[in-house]
């Protein structure tokens, strides 16, 4: 290769490597701010600020959804299979909201470790399947032990 | 190998090759894209959770895929421009930047339309969506910078540097869903594992992605041909070509 071109190529490579390192360090330093939500483990460990608008994300715990019969108020627990946080929300939930599904809730932590949400978004995972397959899988997993099946898919 | 590389730098040579390739790219692209979209929208089974609304994936994923790979191709061309001063590489960057802009916009738009019924919101400032928006601005910046500088050579260099600076955004888009907590789900297609959807869903998706690539190839050739004719308008071969009545 021509020496001038070699020199230019080196400059370009240095530019790219330098930029990569700079951006890498910046995003590493900002990693907490880039996360869209706190997970239940972080919240129960006290990493999330109290009474500041934050987001909490995780799976809706099986059997934890309690609807108030007279209003739109819903209470449920969000879990990451390590810790869980009780959430209170008043409003219309997205169609995909269900027990065992991922959600991201926006709101504030009150002093008692409860999360009062004013917006609940549903999160879905990268798995797609036809309804028949899902039914068949569900039957199969119910045939086996009930508890072990759900812990495999922690992709909230 | 170097001889081929230098030949590639000749606009006239590329013009002829492009003309021969284009019908195939167009036919293949339309065929694959139609097959993928018709199969995906009308015949593929619906998703157990999202029902029919997941079908937007057959448009969302190809556009998002292309938006990123077009940028990577532009970055490679930018290196070639900076190091080898090859005219054709600059022609490529200039011709495909608007295409990339439109693809990025389409992927953001279809994503928003998908987000409303599934997540419950059009937009959320998570790492994936935000980095994709930055990609849109990068494409816009590349086009604007190119228009802002009149001198062809200095424009080419400035644009190449901008494209290279922006390329750090691509791995961020790609891995944002793994590095951080995002609302956007991780990729369904992975290089190392089987796709996490059944074949009757991922085959049409793959077809539409391939179709989109071919269609992009056709569009790139067409736009590059136009750009070449503009830039080489004073040369003998362009005059002959136009006088021959094929222009």
C-alpha cells in the first residue's frame, strides 16, 4: 500500500478507536441513567430514590393482581424472582397486561416501599408463537411441576 | 485483487455494471418483498399474546435492519473516501444517505404504531428508541453537511468524517437491549442461536429482509447512476451515452 494511504488509514483507525473508547466510557459512566427502569432488586435494596418520579420494571407476580371492584384501582406485585415490589395503579391497563407478563410502571415510591404508579406500560419479550403452540406448551408445563416452569423465562 | 479495486473506482465501469445488475435486483427485490409481506400479513399464524398486531414486524424489522446496515456500508465507503480518495465511494455515501433517512424514519414510525397497542405508548425514551432517533439525526446531518459545502472534494471529506464519528452509534443500537433495561424487547434473530419464533413466522420475515436488501441495492444503483451522470457530465463517455438516446 502507498505510504500516504497507509498513514491516512492509521489516522482513520486511531479516530475510530479513540471515539469508541470515549463513547464507551461515557455510556459506562451514564449506565444508571440510561436504564429505563429500576428492577425490584434495586428498589428493595434502597437504590431507588423515594418520592421521585422513577420507573420500575419486572414481571407481574402470579396471583398478585387485586382489582378494586368499585374503581379502576389495581394492586399487583412486580418481581424479578429475587425481590418484589407492591405497585398501586389507577387507570386503564394495556391489553398485554397479565400475570406473568413484563411491565414497566412509572410513578413514585412512597415511604413504605410501595410504588404508586401513574402509568403502566406492558413489555413483551422476543418470543413469538402461534396460539395453538402456546396452548400446547402451557398444557405440557402444567403436566409437569408448576413452579419450575415459570422461572426459566426471566426475559421481562 | 487491487486491480479489481481500482476498476471499482472508475465511474464509467460501475455505470455499466449497475445497468446490468439493476433489472435483477429490482425483480428479485419485489418478488421477495411481496412474498414475505403477503405471507407474513395474510398467512402466517398470529401471535399468542399480541394477536394480529405483531404483524407489523414484517415491515418494522426489514426497515430497521436496513437502516443500520446502510449506515455501516456508508462508514466503509467513508473509510475508502478518506484513505483512497475513491470518487465512487463518495458517490455511494451521497446517494444512499436519503434512502437511509427514509428507512430509519419508517422503522421509527412502524415501531411507534406497534408500541401503542402492545406497550401502551407511542414513544418512550429507552436506549433502543433513543439511539435509533440519533441515527435519524445522523442521516439528516450527513445530508445537510453535504449540501452545505459547495466544493465536491471538501464536502466528501467532511461527510466521511461525520459518517465515521456516527458509526459508534451502531453497536449502541444493536446492543442497547442487552446492556441496559429497555422497554424494547431483545432481538428475535440472533447470530448464534435459532430465532425465537417458529419457522412459519421467521421465514417470511427473512424473505422480506432479503427483499428489502435487494430493493435497496436497486435504489442505490439508480441513485448512483444519476449522481455519476451529473458529476461526469463533461466527459466524453457521458456525452456519447446521452447522444445515443439511452439517457
